[in-house]
C-alpha cells in the first residue's frame, strides 16, 4: 500500500496545532483589502481582519492559485507518495475545480501516483471535520481509498448551522436584500443559516436577539443528532468571527450535552469576508443534511 499525504486548504479552519501534529500541508486561499493580497506569506491575524471590517473596509475573497497547488502537490509526488486532498465546497468557490484540474494534469505526468480530491461540499470547520476524521483514520493505518470511502459516506451527515451578528455583511454579498438588512438590524433580527447537501449556503429563518440565536444553534444540533451512528466522542466544532466569548458559550452548551471533543477556532478570512465579524457556527455529525 503506497504511502499518502493528506492535504487541505486554508478555508478548512483546522486548528494549527492539529495540522502540525498530523503533518497536513495547506493550500492557501486568498483575500484582498484594497490592492493588497493576503493569504500566503502575507497574512492578517483574525482579530485584525475583523477589526478592519468593523471600520468599514470590505475585503474580497479569491480562489486558490493553480501554480501554488501544483508546487505543493509535485513536491509530495516526487517523494513517491500519493495525495488525498479535502477541498472547500465546489458550490461556493472555484477552488475545488482548480485542484481537480491540477490533479488531472499531474496524473498524466506521474502515472504511478494517485491524487484523490474529496469535495467536502462544506466550508470552514464543516470542511475541517472531514480533514480531522481523515487524519485520525490515516493514523489508524487505513489506506487512502478506504479513508476516501468513509468521507464520502459521512459527507451528508456533517451539519453546519450558523448565525451572523450584522445583516449588512450578508447584504453586501447578495445573501439578503438591503431592505431586510436595514429593517432586520433595527428590530434586532438575527438570521440563521445552514449548509445544504449540495454545499450551498441557505437561509434557515430568523430569531430575535443574539442570545436566542446562539441558543438556537444548540437546539438545531439537538434536533439533528443521530447518536446511534455518531456518538458523543465525535468532533463538534464551534467557529467564530472575533467573538470568542460567544463561541465558548455555545461550546459549553455542547459539552453539557455530553460531547467530549469540542473544538473552537476562528473563521478564516475567505469565509469571514461574507459573514463578517460576530459570525458563530456550530458543526457536528448528525442526521442526513437535506
């Protein structure tokens, strides 16, 4: 069985210490403030990124760079290893497509090697939990094809629910109308969003007030669990856009339900560009997503 390397992109929001421990190379996603491109050597700390947004500057998200993908992949192939890449949802970005094109080109140049691209149909740690699952299975000695099969079987069971604090960021990205943003902000309406089985962001109603919105994330989790198949030792992830205390509140409620592996991390800039400061998301394994 050939040795293989697990790779992903920076949208997966897998904690840095996990990436280091499991030796997972990361392909950067890019974003811009004005004329300055960030994402590779040049990066912003999450707090600085969201603070810049709060001041009214609007970033633009960009896809990954095929040349960078090729460089990272080729280094692995030259070492005689195969690649399993976990990708950001193809329904939300062209990044997965870029990886697939590079993989096809390299397959011709390295006919003895295999590159498998897994389209997570998810974002942030909704993608990241598949990376973490694959890393644990690989450590158990599972082969690449076997791990890929597990990821494919479980893909539709990764549930993602999140809420944003400021409707205006969703409005700028075309997710809600200007009228909805203005009126909603006046009466303290907080939207709930989810990621569909097709990997798209979808509005899932609204609630009044931030506290209620955070509690509703946990309620949605309780309604969607499938504990016979996915036990309470499965990874639960809480993601946030520079609002750690809110994330800790949600994580604490998940722990109160008995979950033993709760991860908290920042939402990466390429997702945060659309959701804005104050976004909080909850990721868990459960019933099949529609």
